[in-house]
């Protein structure tokens, strides 16, 4: 996610949705979701039925399934909120507003809502689920949306629908990991899954998404029937009065949906240029379509597979930054996944560094590679100076999101220090080895979740012995 602020201070959803990693299929068996939903704007309510075929990809026998209930972070009385006090007034534009998700019925096992903050749906299975076996669950739920400019809510101009349904928790050999919502970063870790979504909205609404859909309109309503394979989640932006500009970039259809952008052709051209550049620099873009949407969002933008959103409150230069950054996430999130909760630098730092690479290759935007690296270094040093005077700066990049003191510390470490890290890697490894390692990383882990060790290993494989450099940055040992 790009943390440029739309309404407040510094440079510090939803959304759309993702289609297939068809060109980079994972060998792992995938969970399967089928969702039928309808949005009722007068009530701010989504009514849905969902069935899930969950596969046990771990080496252990499971007795239950666990789903993350991200919408409950928006409910009244939530212990952990999705936005900090600093940005709350900009996010909740009409004052306090609450939402949440209610499970109306469920078949396939005994169920309960639990977790640190009513953020987990646990389903006890009638019989043990062995490795590689599947379990089926069907449920109905009601989603109530609050008025906010965040990933999930009703904005002044559009509705953002991201992480709006029960999502299977990340499964490892250690079991399901119950991550809670944090007010900085992107607290979502999901493996690839296959989706079939049927979303019905009022006829005068446009549903913006990143996939291919058949569309049926009748009786004042429009239904979008979408199939999305091997994606990390599905999300949408919907609302009235959306317009669209499109163009081709290296055989890819690039589309930009907007409501108020005064120079949409320029925004579209930036998205297309970034897509073409990253395709050449890292690996070919795996889809035939890439979509960017303008929406109400308190931060600069947010990434999804084959889709990105940018805030309608950005100045032109900020919008350009956000579009390039979110497009870079099509490689460092959509194609190559990582643990955004435990190692947020791995996708954010690399995406922000990719912005510097883009500007270095496109001087017409008025910035250079060295300008961007110098800006990141100054920003990080400023953070270090301030926090040292306040009693000490924790300079570790490799740590969970809930250990960051706020957006400023998070951005300084995951983004700014991340840019400096990759610049030093390039300097130490040399041009040929550096870009060879990133190409290897993009190709080897497409459709998978890569670890810190996987990224380091790609540099080692090309003869760039950089493990010490990685460790000094990630573990907070170096002084910049």
C-alpha cells in the first residue's frame, strides 16, 4: 500500500479484484470460494451466501478450519481499529460510524466467533482433515458497512469492498495463524485461491474489478459473474458516474476508472508505462488486463491482483507516485507473495525501490533514480534522529506490524529504509547480478509466498553474497 496521505499531513479501498496467475501457476492445491452477494445501498448492507472447499496444505491433521473476520475491526467497541487516531477524522468523514459482519448460518461443522477481537470464525469439523484432503463449509453472512474512506466502507463517492467475507487464515505446518487488524501496514496474508463471485448491484452502479466478467442487467439490477483463479483475494470498488480510459501496453489492456481526475489520460499513461517497464525489468506481466481505479481512500493507494486503487484526494505528483508504486505491487504482492504482517519491508520496500527504478528510466517525469534514493535516505535519517532523541529508535525492519509505534515509524522502516537497502544491494552486487537476482526472485516464486530466506537465496544463487548486508539492515545492526 502506498502511504501518501490524501487529506492530512505528510507523505506518509475497495476494491477491485484479481484474476488468475495463469502464467505462473503454483503447484500447491488451492482453496475454492463461491460467493453470491447483493449490495443494498439504502441500508449500507451486503447480503451474501458463501461456500468454501478448504484444502489441508499442511503436514498435520486438522480438526477445525479458521477464517479471518476482518470486517469486525469496523464494529463499535472493536479493540483493534483499522485506522489510527491520527487519521481517524479524515477516514470517518461523517463522524463516528460502525459496521461489522454477522454469520447468519453455517453448515459443515460447529462454529463460533472467537479470537483476540471477535476476528476469527472457527469451524470444528465432524471428522479429521488429513493432509491434501478437503473440507466443505457453506454459510450466509450479513455485512454492514460504516461510512469511511478506508479499505471497507461507504465513501462520499464510492464504496470500497475489500476483505469483506470470511477469509481462510494463513495455514502452515504450525497451524492457522490468527493475525489481527493493525492500524498501519497491510495485515493480510493469504495463499492463492480460486473464486467464483456473483455480485449484484443497482443498475446505475458500476462494479470495478480486475478480472473478466459476464454481466446481466434486469429489473433495475446488474449482476457481475466473475471467475478468478489463483488470486490472493477478491475486492471491488463500486459507485455511480465512473468513466473509463484504456490503452494497450505490450499486449496488455490497461484500464483506468475515474470520477473526478482532471487528467485521466496522463494517469492511464503512467500506469501503462510502469506496467511495461516492470514487465521488462522483472518478468512478463501474467495477465491480459490491468485495472486502476480512483476511489475514496485516506491513504495514497492500495494493491490487489491485476488491480490497484488510488485516492481521489491526491495532487498530480502524488497520484503519479501512487500509480507507479501500486503497479510495482503487481510483481511484489500479486505475483510474488510474502508475509506482509511479519516482513512488511519485503513487498513495500521492494515496491518503493521499484518506483526509483521507474523514475531513473523515465526522466520525463522530472525525477531521477538518485533523487528518490536520496529522499528515502533523508527521510529515514530524520526518523532516526527524532526517535533517538525521544529515547531510542528501533531500527529493525524485520518485525511484526503490531510492534510499530505508528505510520511514521512503519513508513520510515518498511519503505524508506527498504529503498536504501536495495540501493546498497545493487551497489554491492553490481548491476548484472542485482537485476539477475530480482528476475530470479520474480520467476521462481510467482504464485507462491516467498520468505526472507527465499529472497536472500536468489542473490546467493547468482553469486552475490549479500546475506550479511540483508541481516545488518533487517535486524537493525547497521547505522545509515
